[in-house]
C-alpha cells in the first residue's frame, strides 16, 4: 500500500523542525549547490523567527538546542542587535 503522506517543504516545517534539519555547516561546503540550499534555509529560518514575533527566550532555547556550540546565541546578543 503506497504511503500518501505528504513530505512538507522546508518553509512549511515548524521552526523546531527547521532548526533540527538545517545544515549548520553549509557555508563551509565546496559544492555551491549545497551552499545555496543552506543559505536559502537560513533565510527561511530567520523569516520564520520574524513571523513568530522575533527573538525571545523560547526561540533562543530552541536555536541552541540544535545549533553547534560555536553557533549558539543568547538574548543578551539579540537585545544588542535590536538596539542597533
């Protein structure tokens, strides 16, 4: 029996699923198509964050749950960006 379950496009995922499946190291790829895909995902993630009202503790926690240690963020950093 065929599986008729639709696989969602990246932009249709929840923010948590986007962060979970995102290639966090895309910018290091030698393959331009992988770089381009990762960059597009990154743009979609940041658009979704804006749609959800911007950075907050819940989003920072979700981000840090999936991001490599070197790419974690904090509300202190996000508040500094908002002031600029």
